[in-house]
């Protein structure tokens, strides 16, 4: 069925003429919100893996080679993107970043480099290294905004400002590096109006992609303590589906939709259980948009 939004798979097939498989890489990074530079404990929803539950471990080149072997065995594609996923994948001296990124580009079949990080860990030297190592390959940087509500940002212990996000996006724009932004639906104390205000804030920036996640409670996180103590109640599926559809309706048509659900470790998720039903959730988004005559960008005022 044709999707009412511009998916990553559609974008990559259009660019490369075939399926492209993204391989998650553990670069061995930490985070300034964990090591004390900005804070300790990380964001309240982040566990010991730094949102990298599905990454491999060990030598980066070996991780890529193992990922490519898996993709070939499962017939998932013949071209690949190296995705530095967990923790803050620009949080190191530039010479270390150069070595780590280059180690993932094992052959010509690796057509892209994706780097997930925090806005406050982007500067011109970092951007230049990404541009240099990627060379003629596709490259993008993922920034975890999560919300534009700075009161919520304090609750989740984000430890960076909206102004820092804006500065990072501007710098990446200047170097023509695509920006993919993470949003989370279901953050403590947020309602539908907060979600729409975050979209308005986002539309004031030039972004190229978006990832939408539902907030789930993982074991061994500060959020777990709030949940078990009755101080956080997860959202239900219907609210999430409505929010996702309305977000898509309000972002520009050219923004690539990288994700509409999170893929947490099922053994680590405490709640809500419906977040683990990925296919059902994606189908529900599609059905909601069709029923309400929504397509990506149809209500965008940018």
C-alpha cells in the first residue's frame, strides 16, 4: 500500500535505485550528560546502552562486516549505511572521530554515514570531519530534540537548550549535511498542544528528516522509578497514533520520515506494552491518516 508520507525506504530507493540496509554501530562513545560534563544519569528514559539496544559490540570494522554478512544472509539489501547510534557519537576529539567513522566505511557498498548526537556536541570541527570522512557518500546527522518545551526538557534532564539545537542545525545547514530530528511523544506532563508547538518550532528550521518515537519505560532508568512510584503514566496507543498522524500532516512534504515507532529491547520495556506491536502501530497510523484524509504536509503552514 502506498504510504501517505515520505518514508526513508522510498527516499533511499529513489537515490540508489535499490534497497539500502542501515547497520547500527557501537562507536564506544559516552555522553556529557552521563560523565559529569553536563550532568549524570543521562536523560530519564535512557538506559545503560544509550538507546543502542540493537547495536553490536567490538571493533568497528568487524561490526560492519558482521552487519553486512547478516544483511546478505537475510536478503536485506546490497548497499549499506553505517549508523553510529548509541550515546553521543560526536563526543570525542576530532582525531578519534575521524578514525571511528572511517573504520565503518569498509568498502564501496557502504554508501552512507549516519551519526546520532546531541546539539551541544556539534561544532565546526566535528562537522568538517563528518564531511571529510563521508567524502562523496551520503551523510546525515541525527539530533535528539525530543521536545521544544524547555520545562519538559528539564524534567527529562535533557541538559541542552533550544538555542543550542538551533545553532547546531544552522551549522549543519551551512555545510550541506542533512539533519534528522528525533521527537518523542508521551513525555511527562505533555499534551497534544505541546506536541503541535514542538512541530511549529521544528518548522522554523531547515531539517531533512524526522524520527518520531513513543516514550517507553525501560528497566534501570530514572523513568522506571517515576513509573513504579506512580509519578508517570504512559500514553495509550490511540493518543500516540493521533499525534503521529497530526505531526506528519504538519511537516513539509520533502522531509524524510525515518521512523514512526521506537524499537526498544522487549526484555527491557516495562510499559506501555502496545509499543512492542510495531506492525500494528504502523498500520494504525496509515488507517488514521486515510480515514481523516491526511497526507504529509497537508496542514503545513511553513
